[in-house]
C-alpha cells in the first residue's frame, strides 16, 4: 500500500513539505526507544512514536522507514520538521494514541493481503 493511501485512510496530518508520499508501506513498528528502532525497523515500515526530537529524523533516515507517525497529537518543533523535510522523511501526525494508530494501520495493511 502506498504511504499516500495510508495518510488518507488514517486521516494523518502531513507535517513535512515537499516529501514524496508515493512509497510502499509494508508493515510498521511502534516504539519509543531509538536503539530498538535502529535494531528492528525494516525498510518501508511506518514508525509510530511519541518522540519529537531531532534524533527521530536521523533514525528514520538510517532505517529507511517509509515515514514517522507522531501519535497523541504530538507536533515537534519547527526545526525538527524542517530537518525532516530536508532529509525527505515524511513526518505525520495522528491525534490518537500509538495503540489506536497501530491497530488501524495493522487492519489497513492486513485488508490488502489476500
């Protein structure tokens, strides 16, 4: 499923500008420990977190995730958004908790498997 379709289906707010949302999303990872994300995230995962500092951009870049969903209505500082835009990392915001967002993402991605 394309990231743009996930954004629409989950009602996510796109925080970064000029980023490509036409890449594949295959799965997801829900974690707030950067070391665990570095060890376990796979290319084309969507990372769901409540972390909002600059390091999320670096971790997203290294792991080649499809994007980062910030749950619980969290919006990072503009400097983080600007850095993510520069690095072409989609930062997305969700009002719901990580639990709810991950459940919706799982259902959405599972519905496409047949």
